[in-house]
C-alpha cells in the first residue's frame, strides 16, 4: 500500500466510493488467489509468486531506469527467473547465490547515475518470490505459515487504512508519506497481533507470547516496507508504481509491505528451522 492514510489535516476523510469499490473488488480477486495457491502449494504456488516477482522487477526497473531499462530487464530478469526456478526446486542456497550474481550483473548495464537503485531491484523482487516459496516448502507447517503471514500483512494494511482515517492525529513520517498517522500504524500493529494469535490458536500452536512478538515485528516491518516504497516513488517522481491493479496502482503498491514482512519471516524461519523446515522455525516456539 502507498499513501493510503488520512489526507486531510483537519480530521478524518471519507474515501471516495469509486476508489474504495475498486480496492475491495481487487482484494476479492487477489486474496482468494493468494490463499488458493498457498493451499495447493507445488508449481501453482511457485508460479503465482514467480510471476509477481517478475512483475515487480518490471515496475521497479521502469521506475528507476525509465527508458533505459531494456538491458536491465533482460539481465536482471534472467537472473531472477533462474533464482526463482532454483527456489521452486528446493535449492534455496543456489537461489541466493544467483540473486547476488544478478545484482553484480545488472549494475554495469544500468544507467550510471542509478546503478545502485537499479541493482537493488533484483533482491527486492527476488524476495517476493523466494521468501514465500521457502516458507511453503515446509510440508508440515508451510500452508499455516503463509496464512499467518497473510493475516499479519492484511490486518495491518486494512486496519491502518481505516482507523488511520477515522482517528487521524499526528503524522507518522510526514516527509516520506504525509498521509500516514501514528494512530493508523499502532492500530494496524495491534490488529496484526490479534490476527496472528487467532491463526495460531486455530492451528493449535503454542507459545502465543512469542508468536505475538513475531507478529508485532512483522507488522512493523511491513509498515516500514510501505514507507520505503513511498520514499522510492517520491525520489523518482511517481504517484504509483504502475496501473495493473485497479484501486491499488501497480504490484509494488500492493506488495510493498508484504515483501519486507515475507523476507523477515523467511529469515526467522531459516535461522530457527533451517532449509528443511523454515515454516516450523517461524511458528513453533
């Protein structure tokens, strides 16, 4: 999400009914797809998130490289496809190595003044595909881990959006995203913790205090991802990253919080559960 908190300095703002209906309609299509492919696992899930990663890399390249993106898309896109294929095959170490090589290969073909930003698109887009694939690879807890992650990110997004508009108050980071408020951020974090606990209890998980802490961290990270994309778009003079999703803009606008949360969730899982059981490492305390 990007810049979707209160816009009016004097109080609350009622969202335009047309924009809100577009957002709801898009969510009603995308959310079942995300949950359905997570349930299926295997190649449908890997394909779903690989396409999302490739789409995000295209948007990132268009945003930071503009008309000079052709070589960037070819080189970085090739590295990204190989990394995603390796991740889908269970070779996470290989996926990580190819991602690093993709950074090194993309930088020289990027516009000189934007090489760092252009090259950063490879790991950013890669995380959108590799992190969910890594979590779902855990046959015992993979599906629950994805539902856990979806619940946190979606609860944060939805509650921060609506309660931020309703309550208003001090701005979170006005120079980066002038519409976001502390009330929305705190409300979103609280909702994420509650949603995570509900999912954990339904899944029969223990260690709820640790799960609540993980949920709070992932919610905060998701909001940091949102602010990061807002900062990126301001730097490059764009309102939205694209126009693919009605009411939301581009894929980056929809996945800005998810990419950060998914990457941190996968990192926690891999550190605690290893490549054999990353979802177990995330959920079982």
